[in-house]
């Protein structure tokens, strides 16, 4: 038996953030980042909408790009003092992920961070507060997922928290918030979303429910991301919805080694998460095709790529992924990204071991050994085809 879990309500469309005027409650803590939502005026809009619902507000705006355990604890302190019945996360994936982790420890003060590392073991939430997520970027889809990524500030390693309990109650997908994203963020978050959909589609726990969402979002992102990158706001709206669909897919089908590798190298080498996923994706497709050829070929067919055999279709898919990367300013290898070769090779054994142990590895369609992971990383560094 499998489970499919998404927020109870998903409001979408331009201006849908006004739905906040209709929620019932007394107090809300807004968790956001260090300035972008304030600069664009969206933080004030959220506060005003909540005021019309007669909800008292406190704002926590200290979330950094890779939210740390220390930041989570600061937010919990505010929640313990204020006792909100709503936690509202506003901003990119970091703000929403941090708020999810805060929610856990606000509800269960006796838990430690170590207690959350085992997937799907978090106790029931919603005894104190419910959760609303409002994304300002188009990629992480954490507004509809059962995941949160928190960084260990001492090691720089990212750890995924996974539990259906942290799936938000309400997601508000308002494309107006995504209109202010800079080009690089459009590129990185868009490719993050694409990697979610691709990995969900070939996951060992994919289902008919996740397949439909994954395939549709892949088609939209592949067709619209370049336009969104160039400033086409209609395309950007489409991407904002497609990334949410990809999120619903991967939250239930899980991910694979693209994310395992990205989780263990992104913070270490200062590679934005979506950028790392984009670089790794075509090489992981080549590695996985021994076990998922039919699925990758179906993606290629959905995109109307040329080829009569699975191998030809998968080659066309990998070429298309690299072409898309180039079109939106993403390197096609770690060497091209500028990562120092000596540093990378010195770290290779350690990062490979960490990637294998990542929670996302378990649902990858092809099992991978330490030796294979190291070889795969080397191909990605050099930008050479994977043929083993």
C-alpha cells in the first residue's frame, strides 16, 4: 500500500495571497528571510491581509540561505513566547524549510534535532498551530512537500527532514511573488523543479498519481523555463504552477541520487542547490538508464524528442538537458563551474560516502556502490559521458 499526501488546500492564481483574510485564528508568526519579501512589499501585504482577519502578528525574519539548526532554535524561542495558532512561511525554500523545522520543535519541545533525522518518525503536529506556506520562488515546492532541508552549521552538511506531518495545511501559489526573481534564481529553482519531476518519475516508489504530475510538470518546465529566464511573465506563471506539481510528485514518490549528491556537495562547495542538480542530472540519467530506460524514454517521447530506440531517446534527453543548462547560464560540468580539481579529488571519497548514505539514495532506480559513486562524480567533474 502507498500513500499520497498533499496540503488540504492549495490556492493559486494572481492575488491568491488575499486568501489570508479568510483564515480563522488569533495569532500568527510569519517566518521569512532577511529582506527580499520586505523590499518587494509582499511582507506588508501579508501582514495587512492578516490584519483584516483580526490576527495578531509577530515576524521572524532571520532565515539565511541555508537555514541552520541555530536559526531554527531562535524561531522556536519566539513561538514559545508568542504561542501562535498559525505559522506562516513566506519566501523561498529556505524560509519555508526553516519554518517547518521550527513547527516541529514548537509542538514538541522535548525533541532534539537528532530525533528528526530518521525519516517518518516525527510525532503528530497541529496540537498548537497549523501551517501556511507561501513560496516566492519556483523550484523547491516545499510548500506542498513532506520535507525540510536544514544545514548543520558546524559541518556544512545538509540534512533532509522527512515526515508527512510537516506537509503544510495550506499552500498559496501566487505567481505575483515570483515575478521579481533575478535570472540566476529563475534558472536554478527551475532546474531544481525539473530534477524533482524527473527523479519522481523514475523513483522506485512512483505511482500512477505521481507519474501524472511528474510528466506534466516536466513538459511545462522544459518548454517554458527559457522564456521565464528571459522575463516572459506568462511563462514564469506556468513555471510557478509546474514546480508545485513537481513537488506533489516527489513528496510522495521521493527522489534519487541527483539530490543525494547535491545535498552533500552544495554547501561544501558553495554551489546553489538547483544549479548542482542541473549539472548532475544528465549524468545521473546516463547512470540510471540500465534500470529505468523505459521511463526515461517515455519522458523523451513526451517532449517529442527524436529517436527510435530507448538509447537514442535517452541520448536525446541528455542532450536536451545540457542544451537547456547552457541556455539559462548553467555550466555542464563541475570543472566548468570552477571547482578546484585538487580540492574535489581530495574530498571525493568522503562526499561519495555521504551521498550514498543520504536518505534520497534509497529510492533511486539503480543501486550504487562507493566505487561507482566516485566514478560518477569524476565524470560529472570532467563533463564526460557515463557508460558504466
